[in-house]
C-alpha cells in the first residue's frame, strides 16, 4: 500500500521536472544567443572607438556574458516555470493533478528540487564570478589603453591620447606597430596656455630610462598662445629630428578600488556605503532568484480570454520591475539614503511574505482542511454537550 501511494507522487515529480528541464534548456539557449548578439555589437562599437583591442573582442564579449549569467539563469528559470505551468493549465493537466489530490503546494517540492542547482549557480556566479569577470574586462581595456599612442591609433583617424593632452593623426602604413608616417599632432598645455601643432614625415617610439618618447623626423612645429590677452605671436620651427615624451612605457594596471571589481570578502571586510550597495546587488541576485521561483508558481494561471501569452508577459514585467528595484536600492544604499539590511528585508522579505500568502490563498487545500477540522470539532462538541436551549424547554414543560 505504501508503494502504491508513492508511485503517483514519483510519477508527478518526474514528469514535472522533465518538462521544466526541457523548457529551461530552450530558454537558456535563446537568452544566451540574444545577449551574445547584443554584447558583440556593443563590443565591436567599443573597438571602433579605440576602447577595446579588436583582436580581443571575443574575449571581452565572453567575460561580459559570463558576468550577466546570474540574470540570464534567473530569467530562464522564471520563464521556464511560467511556460510549463501555463501549458499544463491550457492542456487541462492541472485539473487532472488537482483531482488526484495534488494541490498547488504539491508543485512546490518538485519545482524546488529542479531549481536548487540553478539557484546555487546564481549565488556562485553573483558572489564570485561577477567581480572576477569585471576585473578581467578592466585589465584587458587598461592593457590596450596603456599601449603606445602610435600603436593604438587607427590609420586615417584623429585619436585622442591617453592623458587627453594630445590629438594624433597618423597614416600608419608600416608593418611595425611602433612606427608611422605622415604624422600630425596637436597638443595643448593648460598650465602655460600654449598650443603646439607638429607635423612630420615619419616617427617611431623609443624607450629611454623607462619612459616612452616619440621621435619625429623631418617636420615642422608651430607654437602659439591661446590666452585672450596674448599678443598673437606664433613661432614656426623646422627640425630634422625631434623627441617628445609620451609617458611611462609600463602598462597600466587595472584599479581594484571600484566596488564591482572587488571580491565579496573584501567588500564585507570594508562595509562602506558604496560597498554595501554592491553587496546588496550581489546578494539580491540570489534572493531575487528564489522569490522569482515562488512568484512563477503562485502567479501562473490561464485566462481563456487572454490566452497563454498573458502569463509570460506578466512574468517579464514582474522580472523587469524586480530588477529595477534592485538597481534603485543599490543606488540608495551607496548614497546612504537607506540601510542595506533594512532595504533587503523590506524588498526581498516583503516579496517573499506576499508570495507565500498568495500561494497559500491560491492552493485552498489548507483552508478546506481547516474548515473540515473546524466542522468536525463543532460536531463532536454538539454530541458531547447538550444544546443550550434544552434546560429552558424542560423548565417550561414542568410549569405547564
């Protein structure tokens, strides 16, 4: 008898988890494809502006997608649960399971058994992989930005130098990355108010005493004053060889002071408002994934007049609103407008409590059981205790 009672439950759990697995896999593939396409376009745009090395576009895109995996997995889980339950409602499978004694709360166990590896992956990605991926992207960009100015400019384009003091135009038709031809440079010195325009037939980079120098050959230099009260005099000089310091040749290292680049342990050790704002985002990703799982189970239903798309539209709107609240809370915490624990308790705790009450209200099984127990208790009391009007009836009969 015990085994007969377990077979429907095992069949119920396995069928639901298989359906969730198929829907989740398809949703992850679609969302990852969309995100990779968007990130590829954005990374290519950054490469054309000289912010990213064109040879490292795929690497930067991979790290970017890896940092967004917590959001992708959470949305995929949310959509998978909503789509599966919507199909079961539309196909009258939910009616069959309800008639077999499986209430809405009975779906909670198989859904959580399927979702817990995804929730664990979201937590690890948000707490460990997210800062590491951001740090790798920053290092790649800083390494490219820290290269020589002649090496990172594109032929035929005006490019601003790393320190913002010079603008270059180089017709770089040589195979060597440190040399170029037909060089045009305009530089401004804010301290002295001078503007210098330099042109040369060719130039190359040389490292002297740890500093990078641009050596120009066969050119001219025009120097003028930018101040309004200046006399307007200009000085023109011709040269066969001219050297200009370009900055340190060592590559710039990524700064790890930004909260998104620091590890979770370091943020916990230094709980400043900015660090707490970043922590609220990382921990909030995991808590939001748990709440979204419960919301999908509690909110999914099929309205024949609205169709199946209404549940999916509601899930997308709920997901977007939830994550916008996470971003708003991060900004508020970073600006010391609200405490981290108070905000997380109000947002995640409040949504969890409302979702549990919503789920219990839709299940109805606990309410019907409570009503049956109450009726049974009342019936037992009626059989044990006489009615309250019985003594009055006997007294009236005795007087008559």
